[in-house]
């Protein structure tokens, strides 16, 4: 059975063979994870579809086209496995293989090795036609390139993975193709923290997930998006496309980079469903089972740098979306309340927006509305 790079999305044309979980010549069982591949959008595992012996055709670190055969499983059942002969099983038994047979076996191994190398060269030629310099082909290997001098012993050069290349492209495009501005505010988290303290244990017992900050901010953003529809819109050519649905992207940090899975129809989700949806995304990313469909769409994005300790940052737009909200760490700070200085748990908020579509007044009012809902979450809960 051939192992091919599967189609995972219309725009995905190639994949990196990130890791072979099984070695060449190793026995595999149906459903065993055998290989990890990485595209410019997701990392996923390929599982064995039959029992047999694995033959690796393309090594780790190689980028190949979708549909490429990267290995073969020679189907084999338990009864197909030859039992060891008595002469081989007996300790100290003499070998009865003739010199001619040994020579034939060696020649077969050499021919097999040449055949594999030729196949790899053919696949490389498909990606890098004649005339392309070999150094450019080598950049598709994840291993370090050969040293170019004594100075290079102090550095390590490594090719970008497809996901990292895609992240770089999108971040650069966001800077070059949008008129991005950021406005800031701060929000007092006292009431949200009080609600979590009061209902946290009951919420966990009833729903099996902890009550975090994100459901409050998802709901607050949806309420604000309904009042300021331009923030939920996008530009398409010379048109403004107003989207009357709320698919909220949640930025999640994975081992190989940031991905933004999308909570579809988030306006219809209760707090527990939001938490479960995010928890499910984290598990899918951890186990390399996130699908392209989980990343598609999205009308607005929320990112929480506070989980890493960030106090303030400028989030970058996720085109074609026109707005992204940045949450940050909660920090007790002195603030003025009714003419007195008091200590309150505060969080800085940042809204980056496309100024081509959203005026500064709208952006400021949108962020202020989010602040109001977070500082008085009971009103938001009653409305939802």
C-alpha cells in the first residue's frame, strides 16, 4: 500500500515530511501513527491503513508535492511472518548460505539503495527543475546546511518550516496591504474575577471545563460588533462586505507557531460551549489533528498575550479581517476611583484595526464598549 501526501485544502500544494515515527523496515500495525507532515497551515499525522512492513521512500526534512508517494507498506499478516529455521535458531549453528547466495544478496541490496536514491532525485527534480541551483533545493531540508567557513561554526542555519514561512508571509502582508492602526484602553477585572470565584467550582462540576476569561471577552466582542458592524466587515476590491454572522478566531500558540482556529457562529454559543470549543482546539493542535476547516473563515480575532505574561502589545491583523483584540496580563495597579487611589486588578486592551474601513472614532467606541461589558458582565450575561 502506497503512503501518499493527502490533499488537505485547495490552496495547499506541498508538505514537509517533518518526522517518521517508524523506521524503514519496521513492522507497523493498522492505525499506528507512522509519519508527521507539515503544510503552510497545519501539522498532521498519517496513520497506517494496513499491517505490514514500512519502506520509507522520502527522508525526513524533505518538502514534496501533494499526492507524492513518500513510502510503502508491504502488507503482511502474522501468518505471513516466516518462522526462524532450526539451523538459525540453534545457538552456535553453522551457516549454510553459499558464497554465491551472499553475493546475490549484496547485489540486491545495492540495487535497492540505488533505486531509492533515484526516486528521491526524481521527486527533487519535480520540485526543482534543471537550472535551479542546488543550494535552493537544499533550503527545503530542515537540517543545517554544510559549513561555509570557520565563522559558520558559531551559527546554525535552518530552513523555515512551511508554517513559519506562511506566518511570515501573512504578517508582512498585513503590514503592507492594510492601513493598520492600534488604539488602547484598560479594563478593571474585579467583577469578572468575582464571578469566576463565585461560580467557578459549580461551572467545572456542571460542564467539565474551567471558567476562564475568554468567554467573557468573546461575548463582549460580539455585543460590540453588533453595534459597530464595520469592525466585523472586510474589504473585497472596491466593496465593503458586511458579515452578519460572528465567527471568532481564537489565537492559540502551538509548538510550531501561532494558529487561529475559528469558533463558528460564536454568537449562538453559551459560556461552557465557548470554553469547550477552545479546549478542543488546544487538544487538536497538540495532537496534530487540527483540520483546515477549523482555520477557515473568521470575521474577527481575539489573542491573549497575557497567558505568557505580556503587559501590553500591538496585535497584528489577520487579513482579510479588519479587527483584532489583544488581551494582556491582569495586574494589580493603583487607580483613581471617586477621588481616591485604590488598588484594582487591571488589564490593558489593544484593538488593531484597518483604518481604510474603520474610522478612529468607531475603533475607540468599539473598544470602550468591550470595556463596559467586561466591567459590568452581569448586564452582558442577562442580554445573552
